[in-house]
C-alpha cells in the first residue's frame, strides 16, 4: 500500500505555528522526516524514543503521549499502536493543538500505517543514481490542514482541567490512570474527535468515579467552572 497520503498528511502538520520539525516512524521505518538537523541525528533520536516506548510496553503501560521539555525546545511524541508522530516544538507552539492534529492524522491513516513495514526502507533512486525527491504542493498542504482543523476539539485542555480537579483528592499518577481507564471502559478510541458536548460528558464521567459523594459533588462544581472557562 502506498504511503503517499500518509506522508502528505504528516508534512502538513509542520505548517502548525511553532513546529520546527516532524518525524513519523514505525519501528525502524522512518515514513516522513523533516527535522532541522542531520538524518543521522534524527535516526539516533528515533532509536532513543523507540527504546523508551519499548520499556513502557514491557511493563504493560500503554503510552499515548510523551512530552519532553528541554532548554532548546520540546519533543512531543503522539503514539498510536506502533506508529509514532514526533514533533520538535519551539516556544511559540501550542502542544495541545499539535497533539490533537497528530491524533487525527494517525487515526485517519490507521489502515495504511497498520500495513506499513517496521523495517527501514531504502530510499527511492532513479536509474542514474540520483535520489528521487517527492515534493508536495503548498496548496495541497493547506487544504489538508484546513480540512483537519475543524475535527480537532479541546480534549487536551479538558484533560488538564480534569487532572487538576482530581489532584485535590488523589495523586497525579492515579488521576492519569483513572482517565485512561475511563477511556477504555467507554470504548472511546479517539477523544480528540468527540463533539464539544461529548467531551464535557466524558470529563463528568471521569469525575463520577470518585467514590465519596460529597467530594465528588464539590469536584463537579469545580470542573463545571473550568469547562465554562473553555466555553464547553
């Protein structure tokens, strides 16, 4: 199966404000790469990220996102099954928007990505030995970005609100586990594609797991105020 559509969609994500580089990979197969440093450094980075994710998989920890902040910028990884969309973000970037857009892209192209190889692929070359470059027109990239943006909701910001509210009665790790468990129970594959009303219902359903009635009622009041601030 051709991965041209996947490559075009991944390239479109670099048009988001503050995105300095992107890399889409599956195992050792780098499907799309556009980073502000050499391919060798990008391969080293892919290897480090892969080893980190493998470590979590070995202890049966399902990872959806990894946010690593450094002095020079942020590395954001969005994971779906075995595919990883990696961003190199500057201070201007909206990490929640980037994560939302990546989640949509990975979900929309899951069929092609599931069939993609795990192994590194040889670069395409012409018979004369000149490396072939695939150039996507700016117009096509604009159309893809505009098409994707309306489908992305504010789940990233809502999740932070839910975690902050739950932080009043439990630890951060417990709050994160509760959110993931609720997503699995409700069989929501991609919370970033929910309507605003459904996102609000999801947030409330997470708080509803708090066993103490009095605390739960108080937390729901605080959540309601936080969601009002997000216009949800």
